[in-house]
C-alpha cells in the first residue's frame, strides 16, 4: 500500500496506516471535515468506519466527500488505494 503513494503526495487515510505514511507524504486523518482535497486516499476496509457499509468503496467515498472523481488503483487484503483523477 505504501509503495502506491508517491513521495510528497497529499494523502487522506484512517488511523491504520497514518503513522506509516507520514514519512513520505502530507497526511490527513479522514475524520477531519476540513481536510484539503488529497491526491490519494488509503483505506483499511476492516476499519470501524465501514462497519455499516456492506460494500465499502473508498473511491466512491472520496468522490462523494470531496466532489472530485477518484478511482481505485490498488486493492489488496483489506486495503484500497484510490487516486484523484480530476483536478
């Protein structure tokens, strides 16, 4: 997951990978309502954030939250990485 995020990118994530992303990116917690629009979003689909969603989709969540299009670029185990496709 970490290799999918380029150095210096703006990233929004949950607590699972936040500390691991900090050395390589500008990281924001997804629970903060005033975050800038990120370049990438990294999701742990087993996080409590998704407990009510039977089909969690990080790209859909990010698109709805930020009003710009995101697409999933990596999915492995319980994680997804999505990137912004519109400026």
